């Protein structure tokens, strides 16, 4: 029974999601967006199942994304599911990909997580809350804590613009971490970087502008604050009447997190190195220093400051050349975990913004933050076994650009597979209704996306011939396409069936009989082939017109 409804913009959406958990809700949260439905199923305030209409969250796409299957297996999986949509998809994929039971459970978990998180990717959706759950809980899958899902959903799907808009309710209010929130923090799944945001919120009340001015990644910081705010884990202080700009300028130095604290953003993969302008003259990296417009003579730096400035410039050079995370930390790819940690802590201490300010290094804030962000990111990846394993695959593929190109190619292939299968399904439905024009167009689109698929090609040839106004003119092209499909997949039952049917339609009965016999050798119980073969034999026994089929049911 429907108990509530609304729009995701009625109030901060993460707050709406947490309110269901806090009330121990059991039932469905159903999102409607562009005629697609996304559903999250709850049991006693926990998420136990989910369904997403997005192809990106499908079982096949997740199996490809997590490298449990390759694109060839995925193509076979899609075709077999189209042939029999009643079969268990996870069982079929496990058989085709030789997946272990644990891999199957992991894959189902990925699908549930991605499907549930999809609710945060629908900024214009409406929702309905219904207290009757419609999807059964898979006992193999653990329930999801809504606090974890909120943070994961925000990090995955919320843009900085949307975060800023929904957090505007804070205004200039100061916030800090509520003491009762501390025991609950593990439930959010915060990583090492997020601990620096939490440390600042624990140290003293501050506005969001103050928090962001300390050099922390804006997207991660907003996600952390929004997650805590949605779950009522912040306490409010006085309102700060300073503007955003003045607040940032006047903010006192951040309270340092022990040994040491990243204070810059995690640099997005592929992001361009930032440059800045000084009085209209662009500042550029030149080996070990910066070329700036002539102006007042700079104050003399200490030897340590000069050395540190050179180190920053060297790291900027590595970043500009798209060096590896190992190179950012000054290591080789054979570095051990302890070497990674040692290098990170040494660099973090030397290049901490507060330390550089104390050394008198000025005018390099943006560059220092970029370098510190890169150091942070390198440590985050190289110190995490799972992320490190993935990163080594990137290096083995030739670097991030080459790996991204391979990923994009795989994504494009998966997209084509799914879109082609949708067109193929539309064509099949149209054939059953004798809508040959619709079928021809649908099969043509499927063939454009997947020209190597013989079944698509054989049905395209069949629909094209049946839809032709001049069949004599279409005969050569249709038969050529059909013969090509047979050569591609001589053991395909579907291709062989339509090859035989086309031969029969053309009045080439002896060839049709031979083709139907080959089909029955592959599939002895094929009912349609048995019937067609019986009809052809009866025609032969009664001396029927071999061209009669061309003038009969399909004749025009």
C-alpha cells in the first residue's frame, strides 16, 4: 500500500532515504525517471534487494566491469537469455564464464549495490513509498546499511554542483561532529582520506566554507558532510556572518591530523594540470622553477625553502608528464608496502602546506595543493591491496591512457551488444505479427551494431525479402546475406532455419529439404523444421508446383 510520495528535490534526498531507515521501514522505495523504474527493497530499515532499469547496473555489465567474463562470453550470454528469458541469468553466466559459487555471490552483491545506489543518480525523479515489498531477499546477500549506501551513492553519482545546492541549507552555520556519531562512523565505510575531514569536524565547529578552504577535496568533503548531516550526526554551532570568500581568507590554520594530514583534493584521472595567471602573464612550469612577470624583488628564501620549492617543481614535472604513482612518491614499481608508506610520510611532512607557509614559501598554493593531492592519491592506491592490484593491471596495459582506451572499447562493445539485442528483440516481435517493415528496420540496426552476428544477419535477410515490393530484385541480396550468415555460423540453429525457409520460399525445394535435414541433425526435436520438411515431402509426392510457395502465403 502506498504510504508516501514526492519528488527528490522536495528536501535533501539523502535525508529522505535515511528517514526510511530510522523508522525501521519495510517495503519498496520506487523511483520513476524518464519512464524507467528503479526500486530499493527494505526490511526493518535495511536494504535487502534492488532493481535498476539502467543497463550499467545489469548482471552482464557488472560481470564485464569486474572482469569476471569477457565480451565474447557476454555476447553469448545475451543471446541465450533472449532465447529463453525464463532461465536463471546467474546460473547461465556462471556456466558460460566458469564462475565459482563465491564469484556468483560477489557478482550478485555488485549488482544489488549498483542498483540500489542508482537512486542517487536521478535528480529529476519522483518516488513512491509502498509498505509491501515486491522483491524477495536473496539469503546469500547481506543487507546493506543505509549509511554506507548514502555515502557510496553520493560519491558515485552526485556532482559537486548538486552537492553544493542541497547543502545550501547549511548557509553559514558552523557544524561539528556530534560525539554520539563517533561509534557509528565505521558504518559509512569512510576511507583513509575521509578521516582528515572527520578530524577537522571533531576539532572545532566550522562552516563548510572554512572546511573547504583548508585544502581538502571539495567533492569528498561535501559528500562526508552531507552523509553526516543526512543521518543527524552533526551538531550546529553559531552562524558565521562572514562571506564565503572572507571566511576562507580569515580561517585559522587547520588542526593537523597526526602524522601527517592530506589537505588537498584527490586529482581526478585525466584532469589537466592547472595553471594560473600573474597580472595577465601565464605562469608555466620550466624544469625546476616558475617564470613569473617581473615585479617587486622577492624575499630571500632559506636553503630548506629553496630545496622544497625545487621538490614541488620536480613533482609538477612528473605530473605534467603523466608519471606513475610510484614516480610521484619517488619509488620504483618493485617498491614494498613499507617503502610506499615511508616515502609517503616523508613527502607529506616536507610538503605539508602549513610547513611550507612557515618556511616562507609563497605564491605557490595551487601548485602545492596539486602536488599534495597527487601524493595523497598515490598513497591511497598503492597502500590498498585491491586498488594496487587494479593499478598494476593499468601499468601492464601501458598506463592509464591505454587502460582507459581498453576500458572504453570494452564499454562500447558491451553497449553495442545490449543495444543490438534490444533491436533484435523488437524485430522478433514484429516478425510474429507479420510486420516485415518494422522487423527489417530493427534487424538492420542490430546488424549495424553487431555485423558479426549470423543470427541477426539471417533474420535481416528474411525480413528484407518478405518486405520487398519486388522480390525478384531482392532475391540475390537476400540469398547472399543468408549464405554469408551460414558461412559464419554453420551450426547455428536459427540461421539454418531461416536459410531453409528462404530456400523454400524461393521454390528451391531440394536445397530447402537438404537444409532442413542439416538443421534436424543439429536439433532432432525442432518442431518447426519437422513440420516444414513434412510439407516439402508431401509437395514432392503430389507433384506440387516447386514455385508454388512463392505465389502462396507470402506471394504478393
